[in-house]
């Protein structure tokens, strides 16, 4: 997804996220898959702005979803998910990360920040801590 497409979604994303009361001191949030159609498809990805911070969501399989900070650790460019290779790539300088955010190829020397995320009842339950 291009940054411009992601920005179109950002305006409505604030209404999509709900803090779940009673879960881990209110730090977990839920995002309904019915509100983000793109994430219903395995292999899809989207960058959403949540609480003023961008989060890259990757639907890696029917059961697995990833949530990562999309800021490359090299020069702070926004990374992109490559569905065909199941890799995250920085378009600025070529750093490559696994779908889990682990650094595979520099110039970046650090992995992306990964957030806890699971799928339950057609919702993504995640934490940005």
C-alpha cells in the first residue's frame, strides 16, 4: 500500500479502535476486521494511525496478524510490506525485515518495534506498549 492510500484510511481509523475495559489495565485495544476490509484477506497489510502513532498491520495467515511500528530504524522512512516475499522493505535505502520485524538486511541495524497482536472473534486485539 502506498503512503497516500494509507493516509486516506487514517482519517477514519480513530473511530475504529476501541479500548477494551478490564484488559491489562486498559492498555489493550480492539480493531474490528469488519471496519478494515483490507485485513480480512491473508497477505494483506495496512498502516493506520492509532492514538497519534502509525501502526503497520500484516495479516500473515488466517490465524496470525502482526502489528509493528512502520518506521525504519535507519533513517526513519516508512516501510512497506511485500506480500509476494512476505517481507517488510524500506523503500528509501533497502533495509529488509521479516514479517515479525526482525532485521534481515541493512543498512538498518535494529529490528522494527513489534507490538503484541492476536485475532479473536473477527477483531484484532493489540497493545502498543
